[in-house]
């Protein structure tokens, strides 16, 4: 029998009465503001409508390449051959010389900083043998990480009627890339790159304007308009930790507009929300009785910090509700899910996290199991 026990955990901070946060109006077709630590969407407009992603496509190309490097299937110092398709790529290029192929590290800088279509195609062919085969891999990865409304047809973002994504999916991809590949992500903060004696600037203007911005990627085609994914990491005064927000802005009218609108969205997030740490990683949220175990109690908690973004003035009303499985019967393994935490402000759920066993408990001997089984049976009457 499963019973529900609810534990109310109050997190108190000095704050005034909060009012609903009004998101800014942006001169863009679609946008979203995503808090990485909490997984919360702080603001959005038309975030699930499919649009052409232009060179934002290269985030998936990079994500796959980074995974190949991590898994030692692609070496940074290897020099993939330059096909005619790559050499003759239209649009932005890093100007690869087929007679002197670039190594993978150079290709990554050329693709990320210079937005080189030629670099993207060489990397795609190095990983999958051909760009169409790589596009199939992109679609499998998109599905795996939960990009429900994206479809890829190439590694560059050149126009194709069947090539599309959404602001929400692109935020999901960006967060995964940053969290899974922090060492490689540093390339996105590089402001310019020189290859083949040609110096090209990073088109992300926010890198020069806002020191807290360390990426991510621009995109533009006539159909897509001017697009920008930006990521900003700022310290929260008095909190003892930093916050990272990701903005995705699609379909603005100019290079300047995509920077201005992205900055507006990031500032809105930092100025109107506070991060609240409800539980720390490994902290025991509670101790619960265990039946038929060698130990009679178990500590429960979380495998990472539980942080939420609450509207300014609402921190004192942040509370956690734990819905746990009951009875808990041994054996129980470390990390086993034994419940769910829902963090709320008033009646609004801000985040959910699995409640995990922080320790393992083995089954008791025959007598202990029999005794507890009898107690459970009579207790259920």
C-alpha cells in the first residue's frame, strides 16, 4: 500500500510582498529566458513555434563533436580531409585550404567563433562520413535530449524547408552543451579568431558589452532574421553562488537588435528574480522509517543543489512539499528514488526534484523481516 506523507519545509528570507513579474516586450518573433540551475522558464513568447534556426544549428554540430572528443572518437589534433562540398560551402567561412587541412581544434574555433560553414561540413563528414548521415545523427541526438520540435537537414543552418527548431528546444540544447562540456564551452567566449591569416570577429556583440556573457551563438538568414542565443553568469549578492541564465531570441531585424533584445531579456531575469537554495547536494532533507531492513531509518536528500528562481519579494513564501513512498521496505540502494520534492511559491510549482536515498539499507534477517511484515499487516487493519 502506498501512503502519502507531506513534509512542509519553509525557507525564510527577508522580503516584501511579491507581485507577478511582467516580462519585457521584445522586437523578435520568438524568445525564451531559461534558468539553468532550476530548469525554470522565467519568460517566453511563442517558444514552441518552429522557425528556421540559421547558424544556431551549429550548436548541435558542436554538441555532437564535443561528445565525440570526450569519447575519444575524434582527436583535437587530427586533420580531417576537406571535401569539395566543404571547400565550396557558401555563406560564412573560415577559409580552409584543402592542401593544408585544419585540425579538429582549429575547425571548432572556425565553426564557433567565425561561424564557418566549411568547418561545420568538415566536422560533420569526419564524424559521420557525410553531411546527410550527420544530419541523421543530429536528429537522433535532438530526440534523445528532449528537443521535441526540431528537425535537422544539414550541419550549417543553410536554408531548407524541413530544417527547423524552436526557442525552447535551443535553450534545452544550450544548457546541455554548457553543463556536459564546460571545457569546450570556453571557446564560445573567444572574441576573435585568426585562421589562414584571416582574422574574423565573433558576431556575438554581447561579449564586448556585458562581461557576464560568455557565449553563445548568432545566426542569420533572410528567412530566419537575426538570431542570438546568449548565456550570462552573474553572482547573486549574499547568496554565495552564481546564477546562469540563457536567452534565446529569434527573428529580430538587425545585428544590433538581436544584441539589444537579448540584453534586455537577460537583465529582466537577473533584476526580477532571486535564486533560493532550498537544499544543498547531499543534505538530509528528512529521515524516514524503513521496514524489514538491517537499519530502521534512512536519510533522504538530493544528488545536486535544489535551487529555484523566485520573483523578488517572494523568497519568504518558497516552500517544499515532499511526497514520499510509504512504507519504505528494504532493500534500498543509494540513489534510489523514494519520493518527489515540489518547490512552490503559494500554489505555483516552481520546480520538481526526485527525492533520493542518501544511503543503502540491506534486508534484515528472516526473523526481522517476518516481524516487520507482521507489524505492517496488523498496522494496515
